[in-house]
């Protein structure tokens, strides 16, 4: 369901992770809840020790520079690309329509609903399209790659071609929030192009969404406008320090990618055995279809397992990987119980 907030604000989009609401709806569910409704790595990056000054002082230029350097290397962005840090990819999704207003926006769908909501809230005409060619002629195009929720992949060369086909002065936004474990598909290396803005999320792959850290990669001109809109200290001291440390840790990221791929294969097998059809996804979430998806959502929730349902797509459920063997066992038992009635 979608409810509307204050006038001029984006409509409130349903998201995963609402354990507070789930607890109210299913007060008798066994504890602890297993939250499989978000596309967040269940194996969080181990927090490094932090100096007291990251909490007691305002962030300085050196802290931002250290994060910039680590992000540039991790994302493969050349020196001509501006890297703007902010409070998560979502912060930029909401900021972009204000900084770069547009009349016509085309979004390659079905995809993450916040993009359409935020552009529509600023008065743009928003069309959901099914092909890259249909982005041409719009003032702004949006591609989520890999796509949320079905994991659709759009090749870098196809994305760059779509950017050149945009109307004169047009902007193509590429949301790469789930790209960390498949970096070969990224267009971050081309983000100096005036027609591109690439968004990256930190919290999803690193399992730290509460840190609220994300990036916009773009040309220097667009980066300057985004920085001016964000104002000083757009990222907290702890987020700067943890982000710089984690993004520089190539070994952890490679190990996490392998573990995540293994989880995805294991989850596909479990869901297939339970009668679901795997529609796709990324290694951080799997999209599955079943004619009884609403019933299964409710029955799993009654057993303390939260999945992600989609308004307008009643046959779909999205599952993130369980965080440990105990949670895997609970999911397997719950799926068998639900399947058996």
C-alpha cells in the first residue's frame, strides 16, 4: 500500500525491514524474528576501532578525502569523476529531482518505487517503460542495475548508448545500489560524462544500512551542485571513518561476494523445493513467484519470518538470505509447514 505524506513530499513507499509493524501484526510470532525482507548482507562488516574524535569533533576535509580515495578505488572511478558522499543512496534519490528538475522522466521498470515517487513529488510526469529505447526523449531516465527486485542486468555499453540517446542536455541516473559483488557491470568508470549520475549504496553489501552512507558519482559540474545542496558535514564522522576503512578492504569484499553467491544458490534450491519459481534477483536477495504468495507471506510471518511482498505483484515474494544456520533451519521448517498447510 502507498500512503501520502505532507503536500510536496514523496508518497510513502512500502519498504522491507519494518519489524516494528510486523510485531504489531503478528504479536504471537516466535522470537527472535528473522528479517529476510531487505536486500542487506546478513554478514556485516566488522566495525573497526574508532577514535573518540570522530564523535567529538565535526568531520574535517581529511576525513572526507580519505573516504573519497577509498570509494574511488573500490568503484573504479577515474580522477575525472566527482564522488559525492551523502546519507545513503536514498538521500540522493530524493535530492536529484530538486537539484536537476525535469518535466518528463522515464524509468525502466518494474523497479524500486522511490525513484518514481520522488520525481512525481516534484511535479514531473513519470512514465514506467519496458525498453532502453523508450528512455529517449525524456529529460531524465532512470535505470536500476542490477534491478531491484528481479536482478535484471543492463550491460554497460547499452547504458552508455542509452545516455547518448537522451534528449539534449538529458540526464541518465543509474542506480547501482546492488553492484558491489558484480562490479564488472558498473558504469562508474564513465561517470564523468555530463549525461550520467551513478548512485552507489554502502550499507547493503557491507551489512551496515544503519550507518546511512551512499555516493553519487558524476561530472564535476553536477557534483558541485549536489555538494551545494547537501551543505557541509553531509556524512557523520563515524560513517566517514567506517566507510573509508571498509571500502579499502578488498579481501573482505571478495570473501563476502563468494559467501553471498553461495547463499543465493542455497536459497534458490530451498525455495524451488518449496514450490516457488525463481524469477531472479541478486546474491543479496532472490525474487520468487508462487500463486499462493500472500498466504505464504502471512504464514511465514506468523512463524516469525518476514519476507518482502509487492503491491500490484501478488504472486511475488522477495527473500534475503538467513543470517546463520539456526535461521536457515527455521526457514526450511517454516516453508515445509506452510507448504503442508
